[in-house]
């Protein structure tokens, strides 16, 4: 099984690339969707966050007010670290569980869409790692336009993440999204050629078929052993 890591920064265009993978029938595990599920009212992650941040972050219906929580963590690095520390185990488990379900369905290539791939140390479990990159000025302008926010607020959100240039030095494949959507699609096609290369023997060994063949070889070996011992 090949687990492709997809990452980027806020307003870099990662979601667009994620949707392109989906359009080409690749299963995508979205860490943001997993995090939303973790934060649903009554879940353990929800209880931990409410305990850490108080009832003030809740909406009248008891669900977490995500924009309000976002304002808190983007303006306070210690609060941001606290949130990551509280939620990381539950998000990690959720991602692993989704990957496992797709593995059991027989998918050989799975895309894991994680904004904090490097920060959460998940990069060691994914290969190749695809980064959606833009220059800092483009990122800032797109974020201000997308969220209708001030330059200071947008910059604070960008500064809260690992810089895209640093991620670029760690990634295996880079999509430069400073241009047009047409440019991005052309680069994506090149990425597909690499991502869909035949599985290595190690990757095949971790696929459902590889595991099945391994177990079958053990069963056959055991049967042959007992058969030979009878004569």
C-alpha cells in the first residue's frame, strides 16, 4: 500500500489538489474532516477541549464555536500548542482508522491530506510527500481575499504554521500554485505519473493482496510440513 502525504499551508491551494485526487478516483483521508468529527459534541476530543478551554468556546447548541476557538489559538502560541497536544492523539487515531478501512477495501494508493503533516510527525508514515506551495506574498493576498480579513490577522494565521519554504525543503514533490488553475492542473498530471508508478515490493507487502499472499504462504507451508511429517 502506498500512502501519499498531501500537505500545504493556509490559502496555498491544497484543497484544490485534494479535490483533483478525488476527481481521479483516489481515496482521500482528510485530517480536517477527522478533526471536525473529533470535536463533535459529546466525543472524547470535545470533552478534552472544553475542559482545557472552558465553556466560553461553545455555541448555544453545545458544539464548539470553531471560529472563536481559531481566534484564540491564532493569537496565542501557548493555547495553540495546548490544543494540538489535546487533539493530536484523537486525530491520529481517526486518520489511522480511515486508512485501515480503505486498506481493507483493497485500495493500493491512499492520499492522506494533512495540513500539519510535518508538525505532527506524520511525514515518516507517508511516501511520497506532495506539497502545494506558493510564495509568501501570494499566500498573504489570497488569505486576505478568501477570509475578508486584515493583513495583520492573515499574517498571524500564516505565522502559526510552519513556513511553506521549510516544508518545501522536506517534501518529495512540489506543486507551485502561484500561477493559474491551468498551471496547477498540468503540474498535477505530472505528479500523477509519479504517484501511480508500480508499487515497490515493500509497498506491495503491506497491501491487502500482499498480506493475503503472505498468510497463504504460511498456511501452505504449515500444511506441507504436517503432510511430510505423516510419511
